[in-house]
């Protein structure tokens, strides 16, 4: 459930999620993936299914940590920590929570006679009939990494769709109980979204001489950093930030998007079309609204002087942001609702097996 079911849109884009995950897949061996490692109210979850959730959790946590490439991910899995705990342990814990919550939702949906429409079931199981080369290769790599073939993936997707249908059922039947308080929505907006402007001072010259050589290439980065430090000092001192962008900025996006970029805490723009580099995102969320980051933020593009601007109801995207924030909170509430249901269900976890599963 991508930390529960709270990222509803990302869950429903099932094939997209699978493809993103597969950028970081590793290998497994043996037929042990078919053995049952978890049971929830008699429903069996195999090792392959659990490993699938491990891959999902791995990608989600990597995104939360601003990890954007495979080498950085390998180092994170080997040496990284999340809230003081080894990253691999946190990933498995997240996967275990997610798969159990999904299964509880499936059990409860069955009890309440919540079912999928023909269109929803077809969408969930569309992976079985896929013939395009990209999906076929993806399925091959998924099986190699987790032991889950296309039929099991289709089963997993159907469970995810059904758990989301149960979410819709529960929140509709108990609308008042699942309506987030306004102060919580505002806090979630502050936590998960930002409007940001920056002055980019590039670390490499963009112009070339007629012979193709780069003018003043030697020492360019060093001189650029000195200039960036001077701009930062002006920004911290309270000089007009838009004026600084106009005078020193080298990001064309600040001209086409003068109101600033609106991003979520993973760095993605609201439409999901692209994402900021991790250093930029981290530098943005390191400060509160209407604050300038007092540190230079370095990325492959150069040095960023970052100002996180406020997000108010007058902003063009505010309605979308507000609805997304409400959904995040509601899925957290739904997670808590499912966790309460654990008390009435028999849940068995083969800890000795799960503890030996490696996150790679």
C-alpha cells in the first residue's frame, strides 16, 4: 500500500508502478518462493508475493529518501539507515505491513460482499494478456527477481484493486468519521507539498566558441560557486528574490514558471511529468514556507539558492493539492482502521523465513 493505501493514484496505475520498480530488481533462486510465509484469516501469502511487496517498499522508500540511481540504491541498502534503523530492515517491515493490510482489506471486502466491476477486474488482470515487448520483458525480470509470474502479479493487482474498492466502500459508509480535520489537511499540505523558486548558478559554461571549445572553462566552477555564495548572502539578507532570479538565475524554467515550481516531497511536479533532482527537493523541504535555505544546495546542474514560498488557497493548483492531502490523511486513517481489524483475525508470520530474505 505504499505505506498503506495512501497513494491511491499510484496504486491504481498498477503497470506503471511495476515498471518503475523493475529498474532496481535483483535475482533470487530456488522454488521456495511458492511456500506460504504469511496467513491472514486463512488466506495464504507466498514468499514470492511477499518479495513483490519488498520490491514495492524498496522503491517507495528509495523515493522518500531522494535516491535516484541504482548505485546510490545499492549503497543505501548496504549502509543506509531510516530513522536510525538499517534500511533493509525498514523495507521488510514496510512490506510486511503493506501485504498484511492488503490481505485484511480483501478479507473484509469479501465479508461485506464488495466486488470489482468487470472493467476493474480486467484492468487488474490485463498483465496476463500483454504482448508488447516492454511488458513481456518486465514480467520476465519480475519473475527473476521475486518468483512471481504474470498470473501471480495479476492476482496481486486484483487484491490491490479490491482493497481500494473496500477503501471506497468504508469511507463512503463512514463519511463523517473519515473526513479529515482542516488543521490536519493544512499540516499535510505543509509536510507534503511546496512551492519553490530558486536561483541556479550553473557549474559549467553553456556557450561555445566557433571552434567548439568552451570559453573560460578552466576554473569556471570555482568562480561560479563564489558568485553563488554572493547571491545566497543577498537572499538571506532579504533582498528581493525575484530580482535575484532575474539578475543571476540560469534556469529557463524560472522564466516560464515565474510563480515557482509546485512539487511533492518526492520532488515530482503535480502532474507527475518530471521530478527535481534529489538535492533540490531535500533543500526545499529543509525549510518552512517563506524561508530561504541558508545553505547552498549543490547538484549536477550547479548551485541552487532556494526559497520555499507559501501555498495559499489563491494558488491555481491549491484545490488539487488540498484533495491530495485529504486523500493521504484518509488512507492513513484507513490503515489505522485495518490495523484495528487485526485483533479479530488470526495472523501468522513465519519470521524465521522472512528474516532470511535479503533486500538487494
